[in-house]
C-alpha cells in the first residue's frame, strides 16, 4: 500500500458486520419503536442517576487498531457507566415488546458483543484489568426491567475484540486490494474507441473538470454522440485522483441501465478492473410470485445474514458486471434474496446503476448511499429531462375519501380505537369537501396545509402502530396496513410543504381527492445533487437550458454545456407541413394527415414511425389510414400498457430490409430510449407540438411561474418530447433519414428558435 488508510467504523457496525446472522424480516415494525426505545433509554438512565452517585450516560468511547497500513478507528456511545467503589459497570440498554419471561442471559449474542467491545475500550483507556458488563432489557408494554451482569477480564475481552477486528480486517484488506487493482488498471485505461466523435472529447473533458471542481454540470449532448461512455469514462478516471469514491449512474428506464452496463463492459474488456452492480426494484427482482420478505413465507429470506458473506465472496471473485441476471443466478444458487444481495454488494462495488427514485425519493431512498455517504458519490443522471415529472410525482401525495370509507367499514365494531381515528380523518375530509360545495366548485387549489387533516392522520398512524404489531392475521389487516402507509406517505410529503406546493381539492363523482402537489421540485433535488461529490445531468434535449437548471436544482454556479450534432447535416432531411394540429382542429384534418403520411412513407422507403399526440387520436388516424390505404400490409400500431416482451416484439419488426409503417405515441415508450440504427429506421412523422394534456396540475404550474408559466407547463415539456421522437432517426455517423413535423406552429419564430440549428428545414 502506498499510504496508510484510515477506516472509521462504529461499535455497532463492526459487531453487526461480523456477527449478524439469521433471516430477513420485512413484516410490519412500528415506527414508534425507535422513538419509544429512546424514551425507554432515557427513563432507565434517569433512574440510574437517582440510584447511583457516580453515573454517566451516553459516554463516547474510541479506540484504534493498526494492521499493516490500515488504521481502523472504532467509536460509539455506551448507554451508561456506573462507578461504585472499585467496581466499574458498562451498561447496555435494550428495549423490547417481548415478555421478559422469555429473555434469558444469552438471548442475543450481538447485545453482549456491543457491551464487551465498549468494556474493552474503557479498560484500555483507563488501564483496568477487569470490568463488568450489564445488559438491561426494558419492556415497552409494562415498563419492567430485567438485567444480566457478567464480569470480564481484559485478557478475555482482548481475545474477543481481536477476533472481531481480524475478521473485519479481512474484508477491509480485500476492499483495499480491489481499489488498488482498480486504480492500477485506470492508470492504463484508454478511451475505448480509436477517435472521439465531434463534441465527445469536449463532453468528457468538461465532465472531468466538473468532478474535479466538485461541481454540477448540465450537459445537452445530441443523440448518437455517445453520452454514456463520455460521462462514465471521465468519472472513472477521477477515481484514481480521489475525486469521489463511487460512481452512481441514475436512470429512468431499464434500457438505459443496460446501456450503462454495456459501456462498463467495454472498458472492462479493454483491461479495466472495476465492480459494477445494478439495483433492480424489489418487486421486479423478487424470485417469488408475491413479495414477502420473511423466513416463514420466503426461503430466500431464511438465514440470509448467515449466508450472505459467502455469496458476496463468490460474486466478487468471479464477476465484474453484476447485472440483474447475474444476481438472480447467485441468488438461486445460494437461496438468498436478490434485492437485499444487490444492496449489500454496493459496499463492495465502485459503480452502481439504479433508478432515480433510489436517490431522490424520500420514501425509498438508499440511505446508506445517498444520506450516510452521499459526499463520496459522483452522480451521473442519464436522460435528466425525465427527472422533472418523476420528481414531481415523488414529492407529491394524495388521499381519497373512498379509501377512508373502506377502512371505516373494516374497522367498525372490531377495533374501536382505530375506527375512531380513521373516522376522524373522514370527518376532516367532509369539512374540506364542504368548502367546494359552499362555492359550487368541482376543484380548488391553493398554497395551504390542512393541519387538522394531518393531525387526524398522525393520530391514526399512532393508534395503527399498536394494532399492526398485535393484529397480524385478523380480517382486513392488509387493507389497514395499506391505508396506514398511504397516511404515512401523505404526512411525510406534507413535511416538505413550502411555497413551491399547492393543495388540490377535487370532487369526482362520489369521491373526494386531496392532493399535495409539488409544483417545483428543485429544492428537493438540490439536497441530493449539492451534497454529492459532483453531479453530471445530461440529455439530448435540455432546451431551453435555463428551464432545466431552474427545475432540477441548479443555480448560477452550475456548469453548462451544449453540443451540436456530430453528424453531417445533409444526412438528416427535415420538413414542416403547416397542417393545423391544434386540439380543436385535429379531428377535421385526419384525412389530410393520412395523405401526408402516405406521401412521406412513399418518399422515405424503408421503416417509418408516425408519432401522434395521444392514444385516442392514434387509434382514429391508424384506422382511417388502413381504410384509405389498405394495400399497405406492414402497419404496426402501438397498444397501451404493453410490457417489455411486447415492446421487444414490436421493435423486432424493424429489420434492415423491411418496409414497416408504425403508429406510436409522442412521449411513449417508443419515442425515446429506442435504438434503431442503420436502415432499421428511415424516418419519422411527428404530429403536433407535444403539448402535455391540459390538467389541473399543469394549469397550477403555468400560474406559479407567471410570465414564463405557459412555457414551463406546456411548451418546453412538449418540445422536449418532439426532439426525443426526432432523435430516433439518426443514431450513427452512417445513418440517413427524414423527419416530417406536422403543425403550423412550427412556422412561428418561437418554435423555429427551439428547433436544432443544425436542421436544414424545408416545406413539405
């Protein structure tokens, strides 16, 4: 090792890492548990202060261990230290709901291990030859206490601690060896292509400099430039210069995660030594029909902690790209939970690929990565234009009156205290609905918190905590638990409330919806990107740049880069047809639109896609087109809500020598993240300007941002979708193709200014 490495760890951390065993269990645990545990500690500590003349609580202890060039510093706080005459007692307090009758001296090995570790440190710090360790169990239901006490000599504690440290160090040496091997390979690593495409080197250099300066970069780089490798490559280079410890590649779609894996695989094939893990959502990763992570219902949860070290050692020894398929293979081999395994592997991997929500969503955020150690992360946000709507959804929450009515029916006459609490929520919703009725309105929205509703939900959560611990297996238990989590989510979103929120009250048929709507998610996003080592946000469509900087947590200090297309301008022909495609005129112009599509399809031989504003309009246009031009047999129509298999089957029709005309939706799954290079796609007809649907939420956005509001709510999100559709046509330097924009609004200066300057637009 070139220099001494310092590792900081807690007493609890090292004990759990080395000694933790047993099974996973995600069954309901009260959120009051931690709070009540803290209260229990306080009560017992206060009693001890009254009983003992010399008592100290929450005493910080720290000790260092040196092995070769590693210094391991272990620290923590012991609950209490009692000094009586020549006797020193280290006390560890544990709270429990379990009857103390069933708790014996050796109830939990980890509890004794923590106490013994603290005892060892105290002996070393104070030159003691022996010490007493006391475990005190506090029953949260009865306030009773049961204690066990043992005396240990320093030699005993030294042997115990030494074994823990040696086992922990074994893993530490392996992790450091992986870093050294990685860094040595990075020194030799070269860009995986003989030459850079136009703009690609500039992107890579700007990314590197941004990371070096702990900055935030917004980069617009055109489709086909190679954004993935151009962001990953400099981020890896930075690791050898201590520019972050971990690269986190965030995606909005599975396919872009696969592209990132392929980029890493290319570098690994050329000699890079790095471990990359992809995290798949628990519901998708689960090997069972139903997600139930506990030993009674899932064999993959059973004895997970007893088996996981062997699994990780096997994977780290044999795999570099630890994809969903690789994790599944090892999970089946060792019978362990794939989702938990992927999370544990993040401790060993220096590159992580996962969805946006694991970084930005408070409810599912990976705390070990994005809260406890975010300062080590170099974050790469792929297709970041998608993050605005995703973030708005993450930071918004809603409750339906019908959900409350259902819970009331389940609880009435069965759980009186909980029924009383849920009925209080119902009464508050009736009061809120009265506001609509008195003003003869269907919907209202304003920047207001309904505090009485929140109080009612908090009461329900508090009462439900006890029911859900004790009521497992009773009728309606699952429904009550689902509603409990809806209330928790709503209350947690309310805690984020600011002037960037509105509350929407909407009456629909016989129901009432109360929605806390996040208008501007920038503050919430900024908390993550500004606390990271550095963040790169990139997309092919970040225009206008200020719109994205405003809404994605940037500021005047953020770096920005806009690159032109690297491909020959003449390879892409762009046309505009001035057909009126405003909503009020669409129906009347279907036959004219079909004529345009037919002509384009004839003049652009090969495979073409027609992108339409909605599924409703798509169906009408496709049906009319097939009636008029029935001789065209190779027509494909995108269906709603198709899965990944159906998506791949749809795309498989686009072959080099085929002649397919496909009808798809602007903003749908075929309008971005789809790669059909060469002659697999010849052209695209894009109908309309991509306006999102008129909605309450979009009207709120328009109102909130004043003079730029309409553009922020409708124009800019719309043009982004259009440019994404257009980006499907030219994917490589050899590709040639055509785009037809159908809408007279494209002839206005406003829209012309938003289209790429490289496009040489002609009339159709």
